[in-house]
C-alpha cells in the first residue's frame, strides 16, 4: 500500500489598518499627476481603511497563529497603521503609494519574518471594490 500523499494546507489571517496617502510621482509634472491619478492626487492626501489578507502555504504542521499575529503586527501594523504613507514610511518616499506598491511592501516585510517559501500571496483591499493580489515571484519581463 502506498503512503498517503502529502497534504497541503493554506492558512490565512486578515488585519486592518488605516492610512492616508497622496498618489503622486516626482517624475511627473503636477498636470501629469493630476491627469493620471485624478482626485487621488489631492495635495492634502486622502485616507483608506485597508484590509490585508496574507496566505501562507504549509505542508505538515501549520504555523502557530500567535506567531503569525506577531509577524503581521511587525510587518504591517507597526509601519503602516495610522500613518501618512508618503511622509511616515521611508519606502514610499520614492515609491508611489498605490495599493499595488503597498502589497509589495507588505510582501517584502513578511518575507523577511516568515520561514522561507511559506508566504503564498498578499491580498490588500483598498475599498470593497478595489483589491490587489501580489505573489512575489510574478514579474513582468521587459522586451
């Protein structure tokens, strides 16, 4: 009789954080930024109540949820919650604080804390209608 196949489990945990930002690229003129980002380019910024969900892949033992909560606190809530992303988070000094880039930021922070190969994807809800999913290995090749 063959041994049972290894089972794969995915564990997810969601967190919420509030932050404000302004979509603005330093490489574009004010007119180009306004055209590209519209009302999200407001010089005074605007805020969101983000919800993030991370999925972790494990074969065998599933991660201790207390540890996962602590990792998410360090990687997401401490640097982002109740912050002006553009002014308070050094990463966004040169990177436009789009939800796509927020997902990348969260991925990179979590990847440093979790065991190698366990982070599967990061999903960030900017609003009920706008969601970004990021899997770190996916890239766009340039021609």
